[in-house]
């Protein structure tokens, strides 16, 4: 029947174009995943099958006797496409199940691939025999020539696909994907029923009846590609929807090619009435009539797309601006990179700010050959750049527009974060100053109320001890009281020392020669070290190391650190002091071989009034840290040093500028 012939011609044309369309999209997208590669070869196999069938049909209609070589060419590639089709269907479902995390990890990838392709290898002698010159060619029922074992293999592949689609339906994250996989499951299940029916009819000589099933079979084979186009367009299935410009471009090219083919055929149909050149020219210029409505449609589409991208960029910047209010620049940059990569489906995002070196981290979730850089600037001033990589060969137009808007708004978010960070820092400094002022008032009150009475008590006791009539037992007890009074006075002086600033207003720029100060402090505390049987070593240097700190403040710093090291070292231990000059900082290192400082205590030792000593005040290292900060220096604590023991304190003093 003629209408059945036209239906077959239409379905074969659609079957050739739809898989070829997806081949072009995958080549343009070039996402580096095995799933896309396998899908490409599946589309290639279907294109070969439908295209060669269409070629044979055209040759039969055009020639009275089709050329043998042309039919042989079509038969070879039709069989090749059909031969690998079952293995590719199984492999594609296996790879998608792997992406969704539904596979058993105990089975290796090689074993699964071998299981999918082993029938292709085992049945290859049959394929070789079919492709031999002089073999029978049956374009209407090629599976009958490939043999019953291949037919069983093809039906089994459909059943395996239907099984996996049922699993995908249950594991689908949303209703759209659930309905898509359910439709595919029904299509594959129908194919698994229709194929055996057609095979049985052709095997028992019912070829006309089997021919009636062929259009339905072709239609079922094309349904998944139509459903895939719909889901990619509407729900961004397989993360291809962000590449709309690519899909639109390929679709436009296909429409143009189809129209040119129609022009050629129509000019042949009209040849009895018009010359082919005239009818072809008229049909080529016919689309000009549709330019006006097409322009309106394109304008509305572009306006809608632009508005959608502006809305998308605004929604995307909302969480970033919210994170900026936390006032921490590093976590903000990490969050912004991950958020942009997730929302715009990019392989890599890196934000690099001017004057701060490269980004803290790179959020990478894949490999890509595409890269775009967006400059972040304000009022002509360069502020940084936004560097992105897409999954495919290029970034889509709508994603590019969204990234441009984001690059314009990111500087405001980072400026807000800096301002809040500075505000929080000022608030912390103000709170610290208020706390220190309170400590200073308390220290002044303690000094007024305790220091004078302690001095009077000490004087009276010293006078009593000078009396020759004082009993020896009482003299020993008075000596202990004097020692306790001296200890209380020392603690009181330390509290006063912490409460007052180290650099006094109006004192001008201060400096000292660190080598001399270290030597003085070492000589003063050497006696205390010898009493505890500790070897005190000082590595002297040649030349000067002039630091921007007063001699009194440097003495306080070094005395506190060195005394802590002497008290921490065990009897018979060692304390080493070294001085290392530098261009910007000179470093004094004090190292002991004591038990060390635990990780938990290292975070607290610089806090005022924290101490691990039974009779300590917890102000020694707090004074050291504060004096160093006032002089522009820093402090480092490393523990343990070796064999799980020891502590090293490094004091970095800023070097004074040479006149």
C-alpha cells in the first residue's frame, strides 16, 4: 500500500535525523563523561540502521534495478549498527546506574562491560558470514538474517533496559524524572513484546503481517528521543538544558537542511509547470514572509531569557550576600565558589581578588576544556576576576549572561564582607580595650590598697629580723613570710605591667639592639637556671639586630619567655636561646626540652589569666603577646619539638629602618 510506504519513509527519515541530532549535540557539548560517550555510539548505531534502511528505500524508489554496490554498502553498515545495538543499550543503562549510585560495588566496571559485550564477541562469526559478498540481504527483516541467537540477545537487552528503568523510576529525585523513566520503562517493555511477535511472524512465513508491525516498532524506537528532547528543554535532564544555545543552533541547522531538501523535492514535483530554478528561487525566498512574526517571537524570547537570567542572578546572589554578613572573607569566597558552581552547573569556579593572590580553593567536580574569565571591576578599578570552567566545550549564552551579572555584583558582596569584618574587628578591639581598662582600674585599686600595707609589713619584718634577740625558729618563720610578701609584690607588679601600655604616648620611635638585651636577660636568669640544674645556652650572632621596640619592653618579653622555659625544663635539661636576623623581622627562638604544651592548651596560653602552673597568674605570655603586637611583631608557639616533648617559642621583632 502506498500510504504504508510513505509512513515507512517518514519514520525512517525521523529515525535517521533524531539520533543524528543528539550526536551533534553531544559533540558540541563535549562533556567528559562515559555516559555521553556511550550515548553517542548508541545514537550512531541507530543512525546507521535507520539511515541505511532509508538509503535502500530511496534506491528502490529511484532505480528500476538498484545498484548492487549501493545495496551492499547500505547492508554492511545497517548490520553493523544493528549488531552493536543490544550491547550499547545494556552498557548505557549500566553507566547511568553507576552515575545514580545503584550498582553493586563488588562488581568491577570491567566485569560489567565484559558481560554486556560478550555476546557480541561470541556471535561474531555469524556477523562475518552475513557480511560476506553474495550473502542474502533482507532490509525488511534484517534480524532474521542475523540469526535467532541475536534476536534473543536483542529482546534480552530490552528487558534489561526495562528492569533498570523501573529501578530509576523508584530512585528518581523528582516527579519529572520519575515520569520520564516510567515512560521509558513502558516503551522498552512494549519493544520486548513486539519484537518477539515480529520475529515469530517472519519465522513462520507471515512476512506481510510482520511488515505491519514494523512502523509501530520504529515509532516505539523513536519515542525515547522525543521524550529526551522534552525533558532536556523543560527540566534540564542530564544537565544539558543549560546549553540551550547549542540545542537551538543544532535545531535551526536541521530545520534549514530539511527545508532545503523540501525545496529540492518540491522543485522536481513542480517541474511540469515551472522550471526547477524558478520554483527553487520562489521557495527559497518564501521564508522572508515570516520574518516579521519571527522577529517578534525572537524578541519576546530574548526579553524573557534576559529577565530570567537577571532574576536567576539576583536569586543566586541572595545567599552570597547573606553569607557576606558574617564578616569572614575566606569562608565567603569558598561558599561563593561552591554555590555558583552548583547553581550554574559548572565544572570549576575560582574567585581571585586583587592584591590577595589566587583563590583560596578551587571547587572542581569534573574536567573540561572550556574556560571563561570575567573581570570584577568598579568605577574602572580592577578588583579581581571570576574564572569558570564548564562541563562542555563552551558555556551557554544564558549562563554567560548570568556570570556577567554575578561578576558585576560580587564586588559589592566582598566589600560588604570587608566592612562587616572591619566593624567586628573594631568591636573586638574596643571590647578588649574596655576589658583592659577595667583590669587597669582594678590593678590601680589593688596597688593603692595592698602595696603600701605590704611595704610596711615587709619593713617591720626586716627590722625584727635584724634584732639579735630573735629566736632562730621564729627567724626562719619570718623569712618564709618575707618570701611570700616578695612573691605577692612580684605578682602585683606583673598585674600592673599588663594593665599599662608598653609604648607610651609621646615617647617617639623606640628601638634597641636585641643581641645586647638577650645577653643581659640570659645573664640575669642564668643563676635561676643553675639552681634548677638546667644548662642555659645562648647562640650569639655577629653584627647588629636593631628592633623597633623599647629596651624595657624587649626585656619584659624575653624575661617572661625565658623564665617560662626554665620552669618547664626538667632537672638536668637544656634551654637554648638563638637570634636570627632578617630583612623585615629578626627572630628570637627560646627552646626547652620540657613536657611540651598540649594542643588544647596552645589555643589558650595567650589568654590573660590562663595558666597550667599551681602558683602562676597566667599573665606572662599575655604580656609577651601584647607587647609584641604593640611593636608590630608576632609570636609563634611550636610544641612538641622532638620525640613528643619540648616547646619552642619564636618571637618575631620588626627590624628598625636604617637611616
